[in-house]
C-alpha cells in the first residue's frame, strides 16, 4: 500500500484547502489560455514579433509594482494588496475579450502584469499555511493540483474545430468563445483566494526594528537563477504554440491533446518529487532535474514531425517538473519568516527583465534568424542554470528550523 504521508502534507487546514481549490480554478483557466490564446492572436493577424511585444507588457507591469506589493504586504498585511490585484486583473480580462488591436492587447497585458504583481504575496501566504517540514510536500501537492487542472483546461482546445465544422463558427470566434470560458475560471477563483485571508485570520505584521533585508544574499542568488531560467523558457517554451503552428501547421485540437498529456505527467512527477528530494537532498535533485532537460532542447531542432516534437516536449516537461515544487520550497525555507513577501517580490522583479526580453527576443529570433534558434539558446542557458543552482545553493542553511535536507 502506498504511504500517502510521503507525498502530501500531514495536516491540511481549511484555509489551505480553499487555497488549493482556488489553485485548481486557476489551473483550468491557464489550461484554456495556454492552448487557445496564441492561436487566437494569430487568427487576428498578429505576427510572432507582435505576440512577443504584447506578452512583454505583462512583465513591464509586474516590474514596477511587484516590489512595492511585497513590501506593503509585509508591513501592512496582504488583504488590501490582493484586493487591488483582483480589481486590476478583472479590468484586464475585460479589455482582453473586447480588444482587437495591438494597442488594446498591450494595455490588457500591462494591466494583467499590474494585477499579477500582487501575486508575489501568494507564495509566502501558502507557505504560512503549513509546517516548515511539510513545505516540499505542500508545494508538490499544489503543483500537482495546478498541473492536473491545467491538463483538463487544455482539453478545451478540442472544442474550436467542432464549433467551426458543426456550428458554423469562424475560427476566430471559436477561439474567443474558449477564452471567455477561461476568463470565467479566473474570475471565480478570486473570491476563493480572498476567503483564505479571512479563514486564516492573517493579522497585520508587527513593525520590524530593522529595515535591512537579512535575506539579501538568498534574494540575489535566486534572482540570478530565475533570470537564466526565464530567458530560456520564455523565448521558446513560452512561444511553443506559435512554433508548432508555423513549423507543422498545428491548430488547437492537437495542441490541446498534447498539453493534456503533458500536464497529467507533470502532475504525477510533482507529487513524487518531494520523496526524491528526501532521499538525495533538494539541491542535488533540482540540479539533476534541470541538467536532464538539456538534451531535449537540442532534440527539438531535429524533430521531423509534430509527433516527434511532442514526444520530446513531454519528456522535457516531465524531467523539469521534478524541480518545480522544490525551488519555491527551498527558497522559503532559507528565508526569514518576516521577510518572505518582500524577498519574493524583489526576486520576481529582478528576474522580470528577462521576462520582458524573452518573448520579444524569441519572436524576433524565430522570424529573422531561424525557427529553431531559441531552442539551441535554451540548451545552453539550461546547462548554465543547472551548474549555477549547485554552485550558489549547496551551502545554504534553513532559517526556520526545518530538518529537511537541502543538499
């Protein structure tokens, strides 16, 4: 019989269950958007460079407000910060559904970035709902739920071809209809997240005596690591629907099936990764997981058909998923408790430069250098990423009394 205590936290409180339920709704929305969004924009006539420009604005919005959001959350509490984010996100979704021009979509993504900037408080909030020794399992469970729900959401990609062939929809209208469903998922999750704040009875933080960030060394290290990761990921994986559409003529149906398979496999891997970390240590496990993806970046350039590139994509995402819950868990364990939101916001902001550059760079490279060029770049960056994780994090120690091994 499988011992579930090795895969899930020993205690899951009511606020934690609400948070995980909201995570599931968020995953459903992300699943719809991951399959449909880029194809919808392509159907409106946008090029790869224009897609990169649109997505860049989200990172710009986050860049300016993520640090203030984290600092305000640590100083005054997370409730007002999260409420502000909910309002701005709702406005961005409305513009997204009604816009048709490059300018309108750019505004929508700018506002989405502003709303997402408040998301820097969600990681610290979630980590506060569990015991320190349970964080690997907690983030593994959250990641598994998010990925599984994203898999289900990606199946909505099967619907547009049916709407076109059987209901007489245009391709653009069928994609828009699915985006509307995705927006509904995102909107419904908002009050569920807010209920976590009420149920958890989160109080306003006490005034800190020192304004100096004691965890600044950790912040610098993770900022470097996430910058490398985001640059590689955003330039190729982030534009994967565009890539396969241009190379193989793939539409939403095939992408929906692929993303569904990928997310199911990732969910299983997420649940199992804490057990691997318990045996080998978090740092070693993360390092090996990232290094294991490098061959698949190169194999993308060789794939002669969509079937082959799908196989490599599934393998790459599965191997990378081992590290996904372990990185944030490790991050929060080596931070001081009263600095988590501030430290997370600074880390996210400093790595956003790469988030701004990556989609624009990726679209430009695919159109003007070679469609495969960003995959080759990704292989080199992930090799650097793997080595950097081990060199920068192997000597870090937990700050909150956890006994889970780091290395």
